[in-house]
C-alpha cells in the first residue's frame, strides 16, 4: 500500500468523531466520514508503519443500516454527516464510541447510565454561522456552509433541516437582496471584497431572534433597505435586534472589530430551567437549548443535595451551569478566560436574583491559585481540548470529594479521566447526552469521587 493507491475497502467500525476503519493487508486504514458497513473506493493519502489514512472517492455500496437522506443539501454541504442513519442507530453508535474510548483509557467499573437523545431531532440549533462566498470561482453569490472537502467553495443552505425555518427565510431574503445589489463577497485569499459572514441566533423558549451581518470596511454600504426587508418578514419568532459587525482580520473567522446596532438591541434572552439568560452576539451558549436543559439536569442529578456545599464551576463560560446549580448550593465560584462571558455571567446572576455565585475572569491554570475557599464539588466544562494537564494537577490538589466533568469531546475526556484515576479519583457514573443529532458530536457527563490520598500530584 502506498500513497495515491485507489482501494476498494469495507468499513468495519467507526472511531470518534467520524472516522471509519477498514483493513487492508492487516493494516488499519482510517477514512473520515465513512459509516460502518459501507464499501467505499478510497484514495490513500498517508501511509505509516502501523496504519494508513485515505479519502472516500466513491461509495460503492451503502451500509445495510443506511436510509435515504432527509436534506436537499446532503452530500454537498459539509454538515450532518450521519443523517443517512436512523436516529436510533446514531445514538447507539455514539454510546458505543464513548464506552470504547473510556475502556481504552482503562476507565472501568463505573455505572453507565446510557445515552439521552435530543428533545428535538430537527430544527434544534439556536445559532447558525453562515459564510458568504461562491460555489465556483467567479460564480454568483452564495450564502451558507463550506462545501464538503472544499474550503473555498460555499453552498447556499436555505433548506437546512437542523436550523429553524426562520433562519432559512432570513437567509434567502438576505442572499437575494445582496445578489440583486451586486455587492461583492470577501475573498479570503486576496483579502478583497465586502460580505463575509452572517449569524442568526434564536431562543427556543422566548423566540427572540438576533441577526448579525459581518463585513469588511472596504466599501460603505447603506444597510437601511436590507434592515427594512428583514423587519417586514413574517417570522415565527420575535426579531429583537439587527447588528452590523466590521471585521478586517485576515483570518477566516468571525472577529468583532466594531459592532453597530442597526435596529433594536444587541442581545437576546433565553430561558433554561426557570432562569433567564441575556446572550450577546458573540457569547458562547449551548447551540441546542432544549438539549442543554437535559444536560444540565444530569449535572443536578449527579450533584445531589448540595445545600451546604461550595462549588467551583471551572471553564464557566457565561455561567449557565453555575447559576443553575447555585439554586441548590451554598456558594458557587466560577472561572472563565473570556472577560465578556464573565461580565455577562455576573449580570445574569444578578438578574436571576442569585447572590451566592461569583464569576471571575482569568485562565483556570493561573486563577485557581487565588481561590481561598475549599470546594466540596468541582464542576469542569472545558473546551474541546479538555483540561490542560498542569491545570488538572492544580484542580486535583484541592482534593474535592466529588468532581462532575461535562465534556464535548470524549477523546480528551478519556485522557483527563485516566490522570484523575491516577490522582486518587474513581469514576462512579457516566451518562451521554446527544446535543447534536445527525452529526458525530456528543456530550458526556461524568461523576467522580475521591477515594484515596493524592499520590500523583
């Protein structure tokens, strides 16, 4: 087997997040976005001594567990890679992947509480971040997602099934308007052009909707006519704000160098488990609001009676988990790197009448040294990269009787749990929550308890 070989392979299993595994001459071949049971034509693009990697060129035979896709954009848009599997099969596969990763890390003898499905299988996303572009060089303006495997190509996704129908309507109106006006899209290679990104956020409980168009500053364009069009749309939700963000940064990510309010306000309000949260244009918030309620309910269940307990909420974001658990705790102290998120967390806590929680801005690795309180429970909800080993060492030194770990990446979760076990913690319970139907991603909640003196750190 060598690079650029074309092979016909059968996918035997799938590794998180969406990597099919086939075997050729006894060597595993890892193939992105392949499903178990498929027979595929693969071009080999990497060969190592003990494994190889390849890219699907053609699906020769579908998996016996596959069904017809539900989306007009399937196969072109890079999202919803698992939509040809029944939702029941998706849950089964995610559950198995989490258990396999934990087992490979030596995490055993815990109570596995299964997987919870999303309350909504479709139209569950409360945020969509689209790109302006074209499907082919010099083609007409598009607005949507990057084409599968082609970073420079953007596909219009105005019939997306995991987005709210209001989003599709706003997207169509916006695209047609700027197409008719002949406004240029931003070119990420030449760094010339105007239209860059388009973000829509909508609360599930309140229906409040926030629209944000992101452009360069290379031309001056009067947005009044477009704003009027958006305001006149017959939406199911309630439009509360239209924003214009200016971004001249050369990287192809949404960065706010300046954001103007074109109409209304610069935030929307969501309700989760009886609490209200003001969410600004760039604040992190779980993209599945109803799924988040189930996820946070798992944390509350694992926490049990905490009336007299002090809780550390590390990697606290906008303080959603911290405020939810504050209703059942004596005291909550949160730490989050992003200052804007901390400011929002403290304001939301005040709005919700919670005087027993405080959120601090800073890197967990450094800020945790300043905490004088002794935690009874530590809640960890880190980004996809997991908890940095040095930060984990400091967290272990607090010797909290219990740790609840909320993870969006079971791979880094498994690595962190392995270190926690060596530091004297036992994994007691694991429960999986699917926040992202039809995609490979999944959340996991773990309860750990301290069982012996910390000998490692």
